[in-house]
């Protein structure tokens, strides 16, 4: 169940971040409530994952890696933000690092 909570937390965090981008730095006021709700529920779900026994290092590592990759890929598709080969290589290294931390914890 902890991985489900974490997956939902990551999904909401990425969604709130995309909404933050659409809000033009909170200048478009109608996005403020969904952004705050997204981040609030996201952190609540993260806390539930931790309550289920997921180690914080694993939870935060997965959160970071998927959050970085997901945000970069969605921003490229939705806003034509840059996603260079160097950036993709860096994201890949982050994901590999998180996988090594996860595998090393068992």
C-alpha cells in the first residue's frame, strides 16, 4: 500500500507543479487553490507511505527521481520546455542512483 500512496503523491506533486507553470508564477489566481490542494494532498499521501513503513530515503529518492523525470518530460510535451540530451542523461543518472539505493536497502 505504501507504494500506491507514493505513486499518488508523486502524481499529484507533478500535477501541482504543472499547474504552477500554467499559473504563470501564481499570476493567474484561479490556479492557486488547485496548486495548494495538489501539494497538500501530495505531502499527506507521502506521510501515509511513511506511516506504512517505507523508509524515508527510499520514498524521497523515488519521489525525486520520478518527479524530476516526469516534470521534465511533461513540461517538454506541454510547454515545449527544453529537454536536452545532457538533461536526459542527468535524469537517467538520478533514476539509476535511486534504483541503487532501493536495491541496496534490501
